[in-house]
C-alpha cells in the first residue's frame, strides 16, 4: 500500500482498535488504510460529541497557548484562515479578539472554501489527523497563504523510541484510539512536508505544535 502523504510504498506497523496501521519509512507517516475508515456520517456524529465551545475553559486555554506562540514567532498578522474549524469556530473568535481578521473552512460544517483570497496565517488545529488525502489537503490549505506567510499546525506527534517509531509505545498511545484519527505525524513527516511545499519550519515543540513559513523566493 502506498503512503497517502508521499505515495511511497508503506509497510505494516501494528494492529489495534479493530484496524490496521501502516508506516511509511520515507516521510514517517503512520496511517490507517481506507478499508478501516468509518463513514462520513459516523465521523460527523463523533465531531459533534466534542465539547468545543468558548465555555470550555480547558479548550480555550489550549488555543490561547498556541495563539501566544504564533504571535511571538510570526511577523504581525492581519488575516487568518482557520482550516478545519469544526462545528463551532472558537478559534476565529479568539483570533479576532487579538485583532486578526479570521475566516473559516471546514469540510463537514463550513464547506465553502474561500476563493481568490490570501491570508497571513493559515492555522489548523486538531485537523491534520483526520486527513484522508494529506498532501492534497495540505496543498489546499497552503495555496492561500500570502508570500512570507505562515502555516500553524496543532496535532499530536506519535511517540518515538531513540528517534524511531516504537510499536509498543504507539500501541499504548491514547490519541490513536479515536476512530476519526487516521493520519499520525512526526517531526520527520513535517520536514518532508516543508520541503515538498516550499516552507521552512520555524518552530517545532516536538509534541503537538509546529509553525512553518512560506520560504523566501530565491
């Protein structure tokens, strides 16, 4: 089976949660083959179970920490797109309180992708792990980033042992138990992505957040 990110032949990694996981040695992506994906209807039902609202203090604090990192490491931002905002666009409200005019897109809940627009920042939180076609979705997200603009991604990186994928740790990892989570990344994966799409990594916390900037033209 080929990797949905880099199209290289992948290999069996492990089994759990009544599904299979494949590992790509080139880009490091761990992914669930399509035959184990749940239906779109089941996905949407699962998403609506999340308590993603301004009333959820933990959820808001999580976003605020990421916004603080973005403001610290990026040049002043005027516009943003929340790519994969979910059914309640909390991040849009928070970014606009920081003076960043924000638009939203979500395949299931706000499917009208903005056309002929560019943004200083595209931010995607807890979305990359749902991508069925990661490179295609990443290209869609980054195509509307302004020159020298930024891509911010929040997704949990899978556990490593001595810098390599560890089947034992992965099997015990809570994050893969969500049936809507089908793509799992490491720093290696994002390095491959950055080189492929012409971006530079400017911040990587090695855990759940990475910030990339559109590379300067030669």
